C-alpha cells in the first residue's frame, strides 16, 4: 500500500477524533482501511508461507496451514 494512502488513513483518524467526519469521509476511511487490511493479510500470509521448521535432526518442513472452523 502506498504511503500517501496510509497518511490519508491517519489524517482521517485524527479528524474523526477531533471534529468528526462527513459521510463521504467515513466511506473513504472504510475503503482505505479495507485495502490496508487486505494488504497486511497478504504480506503476513506471504511471510508465513516462507517459514520453515527445523527439527532437532536437521530436517526442515513448512508450517502446516491452520484449518478454518
């Protein structure tokens, strides 16, 4: 996610605490937050896919994927 979008999220959060947001700004904030969360999850998923467990005997294997309930 681009830094200018993160800066906009922060500006909207600061404004929401101070004077409040217009309905258009609330919608923009929700869209930006959703985009940020999607980017964060994608990045985390990518990192976890590259993690390897090293056993005592030296063998390596991937982390097993957790099942959703």
